[in-house]
C-alpha cells in the first residue's frame, strides 16, 4: 500500500477495533483477500504478460463455476486429441495469472501432454477482486471435475501451496486433487506468517487479529494452523518436487527446507539466481520439471538427513513475516 493509503487504513482499523474487534477482524479478512489489479504494472511486466498471452492465444478457454456465484477461468492446450496422453494442471501465484506461466505451459504442451492452466478468482480472465485458499482449492477441484483426473500438477507460490492443501484433502467437503506427482515452485509451506505480517501492517491488536483468524475458520472450515502444506507433503504418499531459489525475496528458502524435511518422497531442487518470478521460466527449471514428470525421481535429490537437520531449527514463528505478492 502507498503510505497515505496505509495511514488511512491503519486509522480506520484503530477506530473500528476500539468499537468491535470482531467487526475489525471481518473487515481485515475482506481486505486480506482483495486481489491486486489484473493490469500489469511496468514495462517489464507488460512485456512478459503480452508474450504469455500470445502463447496462450490458441488455447481453448473454459469458465469454471464455483459456489456463491464466483467463477474461475481455465485454458487448455492439446485437448481432445486422440490417443493416450498425460494431463497436467498448472496453477499460478497471488497477483499472477496463467499468462505469466505460459513458458511452463508451452513446454508441457510440447511434451505432448494435455495441459490445463488456471486463472484463480480475482486473477487473469476470471474477474472479481477476491481470493482465499478455500476458493483456490475449490477451483482446483472444479478443474479436475471438468477435465478429468490429472497425472501431475505444477504450481507456483500461492498456487503451489493451494495444490498441496488440495492434495492433502485439508478442506472439508472439497475433493482432493489426484495425480501421481506434484511440483511446487517457490511455494510457502504455511500461511500464518502472512496473516501475522498483515495484522502488523494494518495495526490490528490481538483481539482483532484473533477475529481475523476466526474468519479463516468460518469461511474454510479449518483453523489457520491447519494449513500446514509443509507437513502435508510428507504424508500424501506421492513424489513432490520442490523448486526454490535461495535468493527468493518474497517466499523465504526456509519454506523449501521445511518441505524438504517432510519425508523421503520430497525432492528439493535449488534454482539459485532466479529469484521468485524468473524461476518459472528458467531453462534449468523447465528441464528439471520435464525430467521429474518423465519419471526421474532422483532429480534434484539432496541428502534427506541434512535437510531435516536444517529444518528442525525453523519453527513457524521464525519464518519471515512478509506480506508477499504470492
């Protein structure tokens, strides 16, 4: 937020929570879930978005209907072709869209796979300005219901965490995504740090912050601490390929280490030098993903014991408190 807007917001919450912490918490939840404008900002972002939109120009487009009248958008490449082929799902991060994932989508399609790429609610062509983890997981379930079971799913940042929450079946009443393999790129391992940082940013006091977290429970049916994607990675019973850059300034590499410590089914691949955004189109990353999806379980393997040792000293409350554009 710009300084003036943030000052006004903080003042508003200061007044509101003095009257009613519950109302302040509910208002804070609505603000937390408000998504950025879909219009790219800056010349570089505009160029990347335009190039991605061009890559997706020939894709089929679908609208996925969600509960409460909300909707999501899906692109499909290589759909309806004859013969047996793999089917992959691609999910984007907060403030992003399928257009920004187009290099990855194109690579998967070039492998001969049927590829479905989502625009979550509030992003890309889906319309609206609202998204939370429950809606993202519902969108993933709607995609699998519409297109059939996926052989693998690949997600960046918030989209990667949503895939793990879905795969673990953490949301009551929402069918978990299937598939033999998951790829998580620059993905957070839990969500508590975001809420803590957001509360600090807008000046919520403990009672209002508790009310904010209660809204998560009311809307999704799960407590905030239940969204532990890192722990879930070790119990879903399928290979998980975690890709992260140690120079990622938006989602700390400590999240990747938590994933890596979850179990032997998790493989960690360091893509240092590519940060949080360039990583999704980096040639070494695309090559590693292709090899992993092709069955190479050893891609990016590091000694599990060394990862576990590192991660044991990283409790939730020590993870970086940054309101990232996931």
